[in-house]
């Protein structure tokens, strides 16, 4: 059916649908910032707050991954399973397994979205504010990937890091530690204690610096090239 004969409500919904995708990286940035900042002001309700923030990030990721066409159905299904597992863990329904499954699926989403962001940065020919926001989201996604890996390491060996609490507090502590690591700030309040934790901390510290150097160089090079064209 031609778009000229579409019902006005259908056209309106389609326009909003396209608008959400057009500003996908702005939406993702808002979701990531909520995840970064909100838990600091909600001490005592970490389970619910982390679930809300991760659900928002999952929805923002689905929005970015809409260009996968046929694969979007699988992506949406995985997203619903991830969100459902997350909320099951909050209400203590099969808490242990749903908690782990929720984190694994969330990690899968973050890796997928990171790949899409990096691919678009490398292949795009025009650098605008939207792509700069996308690049910033990419850096934050590295921090989230690091925090998830650190968290699973902590679940396997609670002595992997110093000054890390249990359950949801551990995720909050390691979320903070992962960004301190990739930014190479190193306050020292949380420190890796085992060989595995030290190696992963070094790895993500290198990845964070590599991203800043290489991706920023790509952005600047494309921006200068576009200005001279």
C-alpha cells in the first residue's frame, strides 16, 4: 500500500518510529547516563534500580539494532528474555539462575551494540554531532563490557578485588572500577588482587586508551577530510 493512502495515525506512528531511529545514539546515551548516575542516588534499592536502568539500555540497544532487518525479531526476543530474567531476579523468582542469565544476555546485547557503533564510526563518511555522540556511547559501552566481565570474575572468586561488596553492591562497585580502569585514573580504593583480575584490568586499560587514540584519530581525520571536500 502506498504511503499516500496510509491512515493518518499509521503515518504518525511511522514518523515517530523513524524519529526514534534517527536519534538512536542520543537515546542510547540517555539510557547509559541513567545507568551510570541513577544508582548513586538510590542506595538501598539497587536491585530495582539496576534492573530499570539495564532495561532502558536494552530497549535503546534494540532501537540501534533495528537495521539488522530479519534478525531484529531474534534481537527483540533475546531482549525480552534478558529483561524478563532481570526482573525475575529482582522478585527472587529463581533468583540465582535468572540473575546470571539476565547478565549474560545483557552482555550479549552490549557486545552487539558495540560492534554496530564501531562499524558505523569506521564506515561513515560524514562526521556530525550524531556520530560524535555515537563514539562517546562506544567508549561507555567498553566500560560496561569490562564491568560485566569483572562481575563474573567476582562471582567465580569473591576475593578477586578489594573493597567490593556482595550482590548488587558488587555490580555497582565494579561498574565504577571498570570506568576508573579504562580512564586510567586509578584511585586505588578498589584494586585487583588475583592474577586474573590484574590481567583483565591491564587489558581493559589498554583497550580504553586504544579506543581514545584510534577512534578519536578516525573522527578527526574524517572531519578534516569532510571540511576540505
